[in-house]
C-alpha cells in the first residue's frame, strides 16, 4: 500500500506526548481543538500506522539551488481532473504526475475566487492583509515580498507566464478598478502576461457564442491583451491559449540553463476560465457530449497536454530531478451558464464564489523526482498560503520574520515529522456587490463558514461530514463560539496589516 497521511482514531501515547509542544502555538481558547487537529491529520503513516518521510533521501534536499515551477489552473474544480476520480475528462499528464509525486487531497485556495488566491501564492499571506478582497478590487502592493523577489536575490532567473490578475500590466491603460502593478514590479524578470481573462482558444478574438465581458461585435477581443515585458504582443497568438503560454515558458527555461542559472517559473493558465473554448482537435476527443461539455473538457485536456509538454521537456533535458514542481487551481469550479452541471467539485458542496468546500478545496500535487516518494497522498491541511514558506525552506533560505505570515513550510510534513498548523486556515471574500462578506476558518477537523450570501455562520466536522450537510453550531456551541473568536482575531490581524502596520513608508 502507498504511504498516506491518515486520520488516526487513537494515537499511541508516545505520539501524543511528542505533539504536546504544538499546543504552544495555540490560543488558550482553541487548545483542545488544536490537539484534535494534531491527532487527526498530522501523521504520515503506512498500514502499520508508522511515521515515514515522503522524502527519498532528506539529505539531498539542501545540496544545490533547485529550480522551481509553480503551475496554476483557473477555475479548475477538485473533480475536474482524472487523478481525483473524474472518468470523463482526459488528463493523462497530470494523472501521471500525480503517480510520480505527492497528491494533496486537503489543499485549499486562500479564497473562493482568483485574485485573492494569487496574492497568497506569491506572498504566503492572506489576501485581506493586502487589501485584496475579490477579483478586480485591488492589486499587489509594492511593499509585499514575493517568492520571486527572494529567489531573484539568490541569482535565479525568474519568469511569469499567463494570467496575472494582480494589477494592470499596461502602463498607459487606466481601468476603473485596480491599479498598475505588473509582475516585473514584484521580482519577475521575464514576463508574458495578461491582466485578466482571455478566451482559451484564439485569445485575441471574441468566441462566436460569447456575449459577456470583452465581447466585440467585429469579432476582435475587447478584454485583456498579452504583453511581453511591458510591450504589446502581436505574434503567435493563434490557437490554444495554453500552448501559446507554453511556447514562451520553454525558451525561458532554455535560456536560464544556457546561462547556468537556476530558474523560477510561474505559469498561471487561463484555462478553464470563461470564455472557455476548445479547438477542433480537442472537441473531437469528446464525441457525443454537449457543446458546453466539449469546450470545457477539451480546454482542460489542452492545458494538460501543455503541462505534459513541459514535464517531458524537463525530463528530456535532465532537469526533472533538479526541479520542484507544484500544481493547483485558484478556486473551485465556476457555476456559469456554460458550466452548470458540468464543472465538478468532486464530492464536495458548492463552487466558486462560495465558502463551501467546493469553492476553496482544489486539486493539487507536487512532483520532485528522486527526492519525493512516488504515488503518495497527503491529507495534511495545506494551501496556497504555504507556497512561499515551503519554497524558501526547501531551498534553504531564511524564513520571513519581519511581518505576519499565514502560510507554513510543508517541509516538516514531507519529512514525516509530527506537524500542526500553529494557527487555523482562514479565508475571506468581500465585495459591495450583493453585500458579499463570506468567511471560513478551518481548525483540525472543524470548519466554520458563512458559505453563501444570506447565510448565517455554520459549523461542520469535515472529518465526519465532508459534504457539509450537518450544521453543528447548536449542538457544539463551545467549539462554535471559540472558532468565531479565532476568526475575529484573524480579521483584526488582517486589518492591521492592510492599514499599514507591516509596511515602512
């Protein structure tokens, strides 16, 4: 059997004593829940329930400046990939990478929509600290520290490719929301990016059936455009958008290798965000399905093909063992007219723009051949806020201590050490539209959330009730009130950060 993180009903007394130290990170009000969380999810075990490192050889992890690749899909649901059980969508390359590395089945986007999650990926901080509450409502602050900035200082070539969505990328264009804050202001040296969404096939044209944002009657695209290091792009913009992106990624890596420099490559695909369109060859792979199904599934398959292209390139060039690869989605599946009943959150309730598990629990994996064990599932509660701390820890760089961090390094988890999050995973989504103000907080097996606009706060035990069908707020009032208090602590900390406490002006 594969080694897995598992829920242990009755941990051994020795294991219990080893985890008492973790309680030092917990507020008094949540000590018992913190202990429950430690016992519930913090162990790497095999069938004999013995701890085991997910590293092949832990000593190898600090021998050189390893390359880093961070891949992210857009609006890809937990159940929209084969490695999470989807039998319809064709994702052979992601499925293979899952078999070659670690698959996270309790991995969370920092919010239930795109822009906030992206901010968390780069900084290890909750997006509310940065004043990013929703899509198009803010941009990356210049004073934030990103993993690109940290690795650039270490001599890495740093590249960003795809959907930025953390500020404008065209210096002379002024929009009604957000501000100019392009990737090259945040540590990325080579940039091929759009501000936000484009059609996933022929990204400079309005799709035939599309009537939403960016649509133009003359067939051109009125939304975001690609820029390369600040200049508009006019060439190689036909066909599949994921292929267009990858056509820029691989030359960047080749150039980095030729210069004998380690590389950081961040690739944020537009797929499968609306307008979701698949090309003829991908539509043909789904005969007998509706047009909406063909386009969504075909778009995902096209993205998977390009991820496979990158992975094969790394292997062929002898770079795979020296490259740490991460993959996830920015939030759960969208519930637009073209996706309703098609896009999948797997076994979970809800979708994008909601704090149900389906809105924030996303597909995720990590591959590092020769370093990480193969075909392993990790159930430790991890998330996009953990990327920066994990990357710098794996590379042997010092932790950031100048400002509050919401993420933790997953290196101890991968090492098989008893691990606990020193504070709960907390989430927020706020905008004036429809008076939206949603929150969630996960601590061990328990979760509180305001899942949808108009709902009251609820309490669930995700271990016993992953579908979130049994609200425990009345039957477990002590836990419920304690977790609400912890959420207020987090919100106050976020507020202090975004009002200037963490910055020097």
